[in-house]
C-alpha cells in the first residue's frame, strides 16, 4: 500500500523518499467523542433546600381551631371566640365569624332582633363568602322561629331556595309555602309546596308540608 514515488524526491513526515520508494500517508486522526457530562450521584450530592418561612401566628392558631371543631363538645364556640379576639384582622376572620353564627343556638326572643340585625349586616358585608347561603338560612330561621316574622324570613329563604344545595333549597321552599299558607295565601302556598322535593325534607318538616298540601 502507500503512494509510489516515481521521480524526484518527496519529503514527508520528516523523511525523504526517492524514486521507486513508497510513502504511506499517516492515517487521519480519529474523531474524538464529545466530552461526557459528569455523572452525579443524587445520594452523595448535597441538594440546596430553601426552608419555608415560619408560619404566621394566626395560621397556626387557625389550624388549632379547625382541629378543635372536629371534636364534639362545647369548646368549639369558645375556640372561635378566642381566635377572633386574638386575630381580628386575619384572613380567616370571616370564616370564623360565619362558623360562630352557625354553631350558636337560636337567640332568645328578647335578643333576636339585635342578633338578626347583626347577622344581616354580616351577610351584606360578605355577599360572596363561602358560607353566605348557609347564613341566609340561619337568618331566616331567626326571623321565623324567634321573631315569628315570615315576611322578614322570606328574602333569606328565597336566596337559599335558589342557590342552596338540594336539601337546604327544598327546606327553604317548604318554609316559603308554609308561611304563605299561614298568612292565608292558599293558592300561592299550594304552588310553592307543589315544587318542594318532599323526599329531601327532614321528617318533621315533611309532615308539616303533607298536612298543608296533601300529596
């Protein structure tokens, strides 16, 4: 193999080749593979961990309140009251107030007007809160049961009837029909009660609906 030098002299690779000699060109340099990325052992390589910022005191306290609410007993209302006293400006304040309204018993007749005024003011200030519909039901109950004021309860019952879950909505519509019946509006009562899902009512309310408008 190689190249035959036919005449003259050829200088290559530092050597002189005369006529009749063969010169073998050097092989081209082998192509080198690109450098490989270093192998990193994930177990041995330390990882930079950014510690989360410490929780705010109201967040910690609210977690404690939620844990207390999962336990039956009279301590629930006290836990909510303590949280509200300690953190009146917390993002959880509205939820704590709403839960306080829902956990409290119906007020006595003497306290019902002030309680209903306060609850209606809270609803007006939190129209889009997650528990506003439930608090409309609470306001209707105070008006209806403590004040015997179906007219004041009606606006709240309509909110629940239209926006509440199936069970509360059926109850609200039943109360609207019963209030209409008690005020002598027989045709309106019959129309409202005809739309009630009686299977969704608790037994005592269903019995009252059945008496007012037999199925």
